[in-house]
C-alpha cells in the first residue's frame, strides 16, 4: 500500500443543504448570490504575482512580492480563490470563515502566518507566509517512505503542538494530511508550518458536528457516522503518524465505499515491516490515536505527554479543553458517581498521572494546593484569541467558572 493524496470529500448535512438552497434562492431573488467579503480591493497595488506553486479545487496558490510600503520586496504566498466557483451561500461562508480563522490564529510558530486578504470582482486573495521547503508528503517520498523514529518524533511534536493550539481555540481542522504541512526552508532543521484551513470549522467542547468533509484516506469513523468533534483531527494525526513511520496507509481499498467500510470495520496492521522493528512505544502511540472509539483516543495534549515523545523534545504542554469538560461533568455528578470516579482514579498509570499533574499545574493552584473554578477562566484568558470567542469556547469556559464549587485539589 503506497502513499496516495486521497480524494477530497465534502458531504454536507441535509439541514445545511436546505439552508444553503433557501439562502441561494433568496439571493437570486434580489439579484444573485452576494460574493462580497468586505476585503480591501487594492491587491494589485500592494503585490505583484510571480509563478504558480500549487492548485486546488477552488483556485490556485502562487508566490508574489510586495511592491509598496513595509511589504516592498517581501516574498509571500497568495491563495487565489475564483469567485465563479463559489456557487452557493455555504461556499461563500466557508471562505469567509477560513480567512477569519487564519487571522485569529496567526502567530503560532507552526502555523503559516496570515498577512492580509483582498478581493476584486473575480477573485479572493489570501496573502500569507511563503514556505520554500516543500510539503511533508514530498519529504516522506524523498526519504524512500522511511522516516527514522527520532526524525518522526520531531515532526509529530510540531504537528501536535499546532493541533493542540487549534483545539484549545475551538477550531477543528478536518483535513489534516501530509500535504498540509510545509517546511519553511529546505534546511534539514526547518520548522513545519500548518496550512490548508479551507475545511476548518468552529466547535465547542459540548458540540458535535455532522458535515462529512476532508480527505477520504484520512477520515475518522465518527465523521462517517456524522457526529464528531476535535477527536476526528486526532484520528487524522494517527493516520499521518502511521504513514510517517511505515510509508503506507493504515487503510486502503479500491473504491471509496470499501475504504469507508474498512475504516469502520477493520483494524490497521502492525504485523508487517517495519512495525516489528519499531519501538513498542511508537506502536502504542499510533494505536492510541487510531482508536475507533473517539472517547478513548488521545487528545493532542495527551499525545505530547506520551512516553514515545517524552524526553525527546522541549515543548510547553498546552491546556487541554477536555479537562474543563471532565471537571464540569464531575462537579455536576451525584455523590455515588463521584465515589466511583475516585475509585477509578486509583487505576491511572504513571504517564496519565503525569499528564493530569501538568494540566493541574497550568491552572496555577494556590499555595495550599487548591484551585477554584475561576482558575479555568484565568488560564484560558492567557491563550485566548478571537478564534476562542468566535467558536463559543470562551463562553463554555465562563460557564464552568461560574459553577458554585468551593475548591478542587489534585486528587
């Protein structure tokens, strides 16, 4: 099973389609679909386009140079989206949301930096950082589909760091694949940059999405069941890790129907080479990401604390939104359920306890070792972006901080 790009899939829910149809009909009645985004219309006075560097289903990406002001002579990448291909209100909304998410999240070291957005009558222009080192898929193929474990760890840490950041802000990527991670330069130590936010969306910790979008070879089981959250991204990270370490895909079939059936019904093979020669921790890491039950799948923050990665990198473990969700469930549980949870807590492994201790410390407990619900809100304010507000995550955290509960200690 070689590596393949994977066919893009995009199946909207019935509710979404009917809503789009109604919006489109209404727009047609008043003179056609409104494709105005409110972006600046001065692209040609700021940038000069060079050659094309990639092509997508809505347009293409090219390199460009600034021709005035502080950006003069500065090389950038420009994603050009043809407005003619935006045929309904939902597609227009997707482009608007893509720009909004990129603008909100820019600044993370492993995210391609967003600079500006422009438009004219024909196109939308998204101006961002130019990466010259090629994508991760090309690098895997260049290495003969064999990525040494130490190098794979370095890649996975960067991917997990940016995915954890997105999830904390309430952004689900929905299309994580090797082609969507670029190297800044051709240098061997070049950092990875995440790109490709076209399918990204907002989701609260207590919300489930139902649109099937992404790439067929990377789709998670719960996405096919039309009820998913950020856990679906972690399945895609698992697929990426499997490809990185073995050079092949965990699931393959000649048709999309058979491929989806395999994702739902079969388990990936860890018996064939090179898996027997890899470390047990590496195998366990991938298995915990490719768990069909999303509730048992590692979160990005948990994955960064996995024994396979611990000690091989220096990364600040981010706040994990699942802690907020679980604490809320615990506080609202009956006394009997709390007693049962306390008993279960005694069965936690050393790595699990280390992860929980890290999360507890991030909430900055008082000198006597306790936290209040307000600690959750304070911790999130430190890493909050407009994305967290747009997704509704900040409201969710505020709701937790308002719960009436005196103190909470680590045990």
